[in-house]
C-alpha cells in the first residue's frame, strides 16, 4: 500500500517514536563502522538517503555518480516504471560505494530478510531499541533530520520519493526534543 498522509505517522499507537533521535543515529553510525564494509555501507546508505531497504538492495555501481556525489534510486513505490530520484550523498558514502563497486554487480547481493537482520543487529549493539530500531526507522530519521536542518519541503518530497507533498508534511509534525530544537531556532532569531 502506498504511503499516504493517512497511513504515515511518526509515533506508534502507544505514542513511541518511529524515528531515531540524533544521539541514537550517531550511535547507530558508530557501530556500523565496526561492521564489514558492505554492512557499514548499507547502514550509511539507509541513514544518509532515507531510501527503502528494497531500494537500497537494488542499487548497483551504475546508480552511483561518485564524482558529483549523487546516487540514483529507482523508486519502487511509484506505479510507473523507471521513476528515478537523484539524491546527493556525502563524500564518505560515495567512497564506501565506490569501494564496493569493484566487488559486486549489486552493492549488496543479499536478500531483504538478511539485510533487515543486519540492520537490527547494528541497532541492538548501538542500544537503539523500540519501534524505531528498523530500516523504516532510518527512513523516518532521515526525513526528521532534514526538517530540522530546514530542507525545503519540495526537496524533501523529491528525496523521499513521495507523490504527494501532504505525505512529506507528516515529518513537520515534530514533538518533544525535535520540536524544542525548532523552537530554539525561533527564539535565537
């Protein structure tokens, strides 16, 4: 089922976050660095692009423009075939993917269940527990982080591959520490 503003949410029925806090994100990435090169790169790819795990697993060296720092992600949620979104990536991720590109036809020649287990293992070691400790939690984290960094909604919509801006707008409905971060920007201005 496509993500819509009616099905998208940042908290589960019990009110628990479905995204990582900045501290959880930092711990996750630190633990990812201790993993094998492919698993580290997968963790970084999910954290820095907000792509779906199935979209990441479909990536190959043909999808990487390391020189320009761009990753081409084929959106798997769009109904029409061939919908590609370009996502800027940091140099560190571009270097990881460049290294992997010499080893495989796809960056991660593993199945979805194996990838999901590896992400859960890194989350567990990083002491990220709860409903946010998933690959989808990383997708939500990417979007929340982008909102906090004042990425314009239209750009975030494109990066997330959302058909409707109202779906992207869910990420502007922050609360708790994230809401206080936005308020502090307002108070200091």
